C-alpha cells in the first residue's frame, strides 16, 4: 500500500513510542483509526468508479463506434516513426514559438 512495507511501519511505531507519552497512546490510536476510516470512506466511491470504468474497458474494447466522425483535429496524430510525424512535431513547435 503506497510503497510502505513492514520495516517502515516498524520504524513509525518505534518513533511513536519514543515521541508520544504512554498515557496518550489510546488517544493517538483512536485519532489514527478515525482518520483511516474517513479516508477509506471517502476513497470508496472513487475506487469503485475506477473499477467499473476499467471493467467496462476490459469487457468490450471495441465498444466505441467506428462510424462516428471525430471533430476536426481530434484524430490520432502520426508518430515520429510514421510518415509525416516529424513534420507535425516541428510545425507544432514552430507554431508555439510564433504565438
């Protein structure tokens, strides 16, 4: 979770034992528990939306209609290895500096 492993948790726990008085440990635990509960509660809808979006993409990758016309300039740009890719990249840099 977020790249934090057991050694990191152990270091944080030792640091808390050294910094926080033993009388305040229950209060710190309650505050940490409430904070984690709030974070999980707030993140749950976002994670569910990402999961449903990824499930939709994985279930039918060809769901986008091929007959729909894209607005002007919304088509895929040529890559540098394709014919015309270098010209478009140079032109966009020149247009950016000219404006």
